[in-house]
């Protein structure tokens, strides 16, 4: 009986913290409205975020809510570069929340959002429709142009992983291809959250890494051994580095955490 009561207490304590978090962030009326809406499994909910020009669309009771909190509440991208970026590539864009954050921070910046999974990509397009400076690409980022296989297709919608054996159905894109297709000579910020594919990408970055000014990356050695080593080998020339949440940020110019 005591154990059961203890479990109930922990559940409600966690739920109350969730309620308080959103009410403090969004205000009483909007916060309660979002909390009620977000409990409806399988439904889409619209959310107007303070400081963001257009509402975003989220799938209720899904990983979308964790990504929302990571992006806007936990501050996993609250860092500043020495100069405002002109070009950002967001690889592993999921439903576009980080791209939307950057588009509001840097409205003159060109943003290329890359997301391989079809359901995520539909929401990415929906969430970025109002931003003329965001271009969405439905493909996995890889080290070469290849037909990739989707691994673990039943995992949460933010954790899809790919592998290459020559018989896949997802046609990949590469950083050089993106630069060529969009006539880019420089990428000011490359964001990567690609579930272990960073190993292949960074191991084969010698021909283009000097064209990148800064990288923000979540490393996935828990999925692919050697991700961190491949990243470190590739960015050895970047003199500035900070850690923020699960992300590592390196840059050729000074960077700092936002207050």
C-alpha cells in the first residue's frame, strides 16, 4: 500500500511540475489550454510561442513535446556567435522547431532544413510554411549519395537511424551537394542531430569542413561507436567550444552562452 501511494505521489509530482512549467512559460490561460490539448493522443495541437512569429504544430503525447521543451524551455540552442549567420544548415530538423527558432533569431539568414522521415517532414513543411528564408529537404544527411535503409522504424519519431548496404529506399544528400545545389561558398552554422550518422558525415568532411564556421551537434556514441572521435578529428582546427545541454558547439570565432 505504501509503495503504491509512493508511486502515485511521484507520478503526480512529475505531472504538477509539467503543468507549472507550461503555465509559467505561456501564461495561465494559454498554458492550461495547451496542457489540455496536449493530452489528446494522436491529435495535432497548435501552439503560439512567445517571441515566435507563427504558431507551431505538434503531435500530442509524442516526442514532439520533448523537442519543444529542449528547444524553447531547456535552452539547448541558447548560444551566440560573434557575427549573425547568413547560412544555417539544420540536419536532423525533425518537425522544424530549431529551424523556426533560428529563423526568428536571424530573419535575414538562409536556412536549409534536412529531415528524412516522412511524417516529421510533413510537419516540418507545415511549421516552416510562413518563413520564406527556410527551405526544407526530405532526405537523410550522409557522407555520400546513396540509397539508405531505415533502421528501427518503430522507434520514437525523433530517433530514426539509417545505414547503407546499397538496397535502401531513402536517397541521401551530402554537405557538398547542398552547397552546390544552393550555390553556397560558406555555411556559417551547421547543426547536426542525426542519430549516429554524424560518424560517416564527419569521417568524410575533409573536403568541406573548412567552409563551415560553426557546428552544433548532439553526438550519439550510444548508437554508433566512434561518433565523438570522428567529430573531434574533423573539428580540431576550431578554437572555441562550449557545451550546452546534450549539444557541443565549436566555432572558428568566439561563441558564448546566452544569459
